[in-house]
C-alpha cells in the first residue's frame, strides 16, 4: 500500500485493540500489536525506534510493564514519533489538570477516552492543553 505508515498498538484488551486497529487501518496504517509494554519494547528493539510513526498505548495493563513505564523507556531508547494514550479511566476535566503535569515529559500528543472507542466514535484530545475533543486528527 502506498504511503503506508506504521503504528505500534499496545493493549491487552482484544475488543479495544480490534476497534482501534480497524480505525487506523482505514487511515492507511500498518498495525503491529503488543499485549504489554515488555512485548512492545521488544518490537521497538527489533524494528528500530524510527520504524513506528505512532505508538498508541493503554495506560493500565495487567503486566509488569504498563503503558506509562513503557512510554518512558521508549523515549529513553530514542523514540521521537507521536504517542497516543487510550485509557479506560480518562476523565476530561481531571485530564485537563493532570495531563500537562504528568504526560508532557513523555511527549504524549493525544488522549483517547476508551468510551469513544467502544462507541466507534474515536475522539482525540490534544494533550498539551486539552482544549477540546477532535473527531478527526491528521496523523
């Protein structure tokens, strides 16, 4: 496929992963899926930190290496691409306060509430200032 981009999807929930994969495949992304942060780091090491245009990760996974720890390690490895967090616990008003404090050092670009994933109406909230949701994001 011409101009195909690469996305690393890190989520241990098959239902969410399928919906997100379908969404991004329609946007011309090739998807590699990891079930936890450890597997995702192995994929980054194998393919190189410049291989993935986007890393999309859940924050909480039932493993030793969850989303935020994984992102921190990926950044230390030299990953410079876009990052998106899709989280079940996303609350817009709370995220407006805490995202700049806790996520800016990881250079997280967008948050996706998983409720929007379940509704197949994926919404992107820019992480820098979280002014409003966006239905369509040019990635």
